[in-house]
């Protein structure tokens, strides 16, 4: 892509990198680490090799983050997943773009439409459910916005709420999942129907049940032959500059009178309500509080997993209640603890980018968001960098936050869940959980391509009340 606007910045700020950063003000998080992070509109296609250091991983993650939060060109040219080259992070006219690149990614219901008819990627937002919700009576709600929050729980594990000490369960966290152009077009061109995709996932399940190779002699799934009958999502490549498959999941909530709205990335979104047994869509302003980005590359064919949070999540009275077949059961956990600390190098990278953003645009909203961690190479080593990676508002309970299991129903048995270059390992956190999708669902780490309640019949709040049970059954390693 021509005329890339890239700002390659380097900062050295005081003292040793090994000092603890937990609970310290950002101005006290000092480091001698020489971060090299590009604020570019082009996502990095890969890391240089498959042995990246924690510093290289956090640098890669931030470069993804800034590329995907670049201003979209959609309003000018109708292209989704495409940046506006006229914009940059030096634009101080606003705190964030009117439309970010990642917002124009394809929603999961565009990738897996209930109509079973995928449309070209650049088509304007077009959501498809088994039973289409109606417009809320008396409203002028649009069903064509780029952010549709159709999930109201953490994959059926728990419901989560904000400011619970004041408002109890009035402010529920909602979610959505999207994919980039490379992943969407791969499915559109190879497996555009439910039956075709089901056959491909079944091929993977059968193959990986009896082998530790995606194809004979192939240890890296990026190297499968062109006639491969299963799913191997496209990989980012440094030589061709192809981005590779990217999925993004975001967490949102309404703001309360206790919140400072100027500190949040906010959007008018689509949400759903139930009235007299029927479901309707509304438009409301919601604030972004969590972001997952997962990215498949040649050197990291098991994806690079990175996650960010709003800096205030641990002070916002978050609470969750676990689910049993869609029903809240047991204790309401308020002000729950973070299960695993954020690593020093990760906090230092956040302090670094915040300092750079303040120089470029003092209004930048991203000064209020932090990196939580990055995973790349699957391992059995619980002491490895970000082994139990979890987002405070996306994997809140111990089922997901402490995940290291052979299936969704066995989240802590330390059984093998991930295939990495011919070997089975028991990976933890986000990557281990998605590894279950690789080995047990045959979807190459994606929970958007399986056949468990997909295509989605209805949005939440109706949703699939048994989605967790279905995932448990589908990912049972002993079935």
C-alpha cells in the first residue's frame, strides 16, 4: 500500500525494567526498555521468527492495535477493512476516529448468515438471524450500524455487570465478534454454505483425531496443500505482506452517572430487548471496555492472542454470576479479583504508548486503555509469558480465567488442548481455550466457524440458553 503514514518512535525512560508495576500510577512505571512501536495504518503481517521475546510480542500487539483503530476509509470509498491514508494519530481534531477499521470487519452473523447466503465483504452491514428481530416500536432504530452487540454473556459461562454496588444488575456487559477481509474471503471462496463448512470442520476433526499433522508431512498449518479439504485459515506473511486471518471480540456497556464519558470510546450500537415474548432491536450509546485481537501468521500458525481493557475496569464495581443452561446460579461475585497479574513489560509498553499518544494528540482516547497480555507459542509451561491470558471483562470467572483443560467442560484438568508443530500441549488462557476449537471442533482456533448453535438463530437476550452445554458436549475430548 502506497503512502503509508508510519511513525516509528523510540523512547527510553529511566530505571530498570524488572521493578514491579502492580497498582502503581503510570508516571511511576519507569523502564529502560527500548520499545520500537510503529503507529501505522498497516497491521504487521508477522513477527520475524517463531521465537519472539515478550518485548517483541507486546510491540507486535500494539502495532496491530493502532492499525485496526486507524480511521476507516469506508465513508469515502465503501471499502471495509481499509484505512484512510489521509488520517493519522497526529490528528488532534477528536479523541478517536468517526469509524475505525476494525469496526468495518464482518460481524459473525455476516460470516455465518442464517440465510446461508454470504455476500461480498464490502457490502454494507447486513445481519442475518434465523428469526429476524423487529424494530422497537416507536423508535427510529437502525439495523445497519457497524456495531451489533448480539451476545450478552461470556460464551454461556457467566453474565457480567458494571457498578454492581450501586446499580446491582442494571448495567450488563454486551459483546460482539468480527473477522477481517482475509478470513471472510477465505470462507466465502472455499466454504460459503453451512454444509460446506461443516464438511471442512469434520475433515479437520477426523484428521486431528488420528494424526498430529494437518496433512501428511505438514506440521505448520500455513503450509497445507492448495487442495486441502479442511480448514486452514490464511496466514500473515512478511514476504507477500498479506495480513492473514484476524478475529476481534469487543466488550461494551452503557455508562452510568458515575462514569466520565470523555474517558471512553463510545458508539451508537444495536442492542436487543424482549417484550411480550418478542425480540426487538434498539439503538443506544455504549462504551468500549474490552478488546481481543487474534491473528494467524506464518511464524505463529496457532495465532497471536492479545487483549486490552479500559484502565478503569477494576475500579468500576464489576460483578459476575455464573450460568447453568442460561440461568444465573449461585453467588453474585462483586469486585472480583484479577486472577493473574499483568506482566511488568506489558505495563511498561502501555506507559510508553500513552506517553507517545499524549505527544501526538493529547485528546487521544487510547490513553485510557491498556494492554493486558500476549500469547503466541503454545506450551505446557505455566511460568511462560501470559500463560493464563484473560481479560477482566471478557474472561471474568475461573472457568475461563484459569483455563487449562482438554475441553470446555473440563477447563482445569490440564489435558492436552492444542496442536503445535506435531506435538500436543496443555496451553492455558485464551490460546488454550481456542486450542479446543482447533483439536475438538476442527475450526483452526476459531469459535466462529463451528457448528455449535451456528448460524445464530436469534440474538441475545433470547440467544441460545444452552450454548455452554452445547460447547461442553461438542468439545468433550472423550466422546
